[in-house]
């Protein structure tokens, strides 16, 4: 009876823990999302892997790919990365000089991350979009990642409360009824969620792969379109995440 009681308690704890597993997010966060004529033209970018609302970091080994796409051309920035710490864990940083007007899409493909709690590998293809000097043509272009969110709303210049829409794609094709996790980057740790259910909110794309979300608070928000790869790693499933980070601003 004692053994049965212990096993029951352990099982309940496992079920509770699994049910409240926080969302993972690849992160590419620039120092600015809109560079104006009077602004500093050097962007500082930080790459990390974390639970952004709770401020719990995870190790991010050097990414497999990191670059920027501007005017339809991709530039490899991998060798510019320098190791740093974010939330007490290995992360990466770099700077990038904005020299001309345009839209700059920064993107990262990390090495696969083994998540024992979920029994699968995680690969989050992460991007963010920066506009400079008044030229915002091409904000809805695709970088061409394995999976990515293509914005239907401009991914910058957004007010708190604006509705944001995007299409989740895998191999260039929209994914209908795909789960999209949404989470706030709680930079200073001051934001509090009423319950654990509200740390990461989950919505779904419609039949055309489109999701819609209205942001309630200013700051950086991550959108993660999640799918399972048809290919496995060492016989284990691979979670493919299409991550897009977007900054929202209060009306002043």
C-alpha cells in the first residue's frame, strides 16, 4: 500500500509538471525595431533561448545559422557573434551597422536542443524585423527558413492593443490549424500573470494558416508557430518552431 501511495503521488506530480511545462522561445532581440535619422545607427542584437515571461534561461550553443536579409539579399553574420550570458545561461550578441534605408530581417537557426521533459528535440527558427530611415518596403518578404511566420501586419510601428496577424509556414506552405504560442518578454520581471495558464497563451491558425492576436501590454512579444518535423533525430521527434519577435508601443 505504501509503495502504491508513493507511485500515485509521483504520477500526479509528473502529470501536473508536464501540464504546466513553460513555453520555450528562441529569441533574437535588437536594441531598436525602428531606426530613425536621429537614432543610433548601430544595432545591438542578443540571441538566446528561454522562457521569456518567467525569466528562466536555457543554454544556447552557437547557432548553426545567423544572418540578415535586406533588399532580398542574405548576409551571413555567424562569425560576428560573441558569447554572453542571458538569464544566467549561454547566449550570443553582436552589433550591426545600419548604413542605408530599408527593412532588415535578422534570423537564426539554432542547433537542435534536446528537451527531456518533452522527449523531443527543439529547433526554433527565429527572426525579427527592423526598419530604417523611412523605407519599409518588403516587410512581408520570406527569408526562406524551414519554417517561419510571414507577417500580415507590419512587424514594427505597432501600438499596444493593435491586432497582429501572421501566416505560419513550413517549407513555404501555410499550415492550417497550427498551434501558436504567444508570450511577453518580461525584461524587468515586474509583470505578473494571474495564473500559470496566462504565462504563455495558445491560439491556432485558421484554415489558411493565419493567426490573430491583440497585444495587451507594450514591449517585446514572441509568436511561436509549432509543428512536428517529418524527419527525426536519433529516432526522436523534432519540434519545429517558427518564431517572430515583435515590439509594441504605448500611445503617448
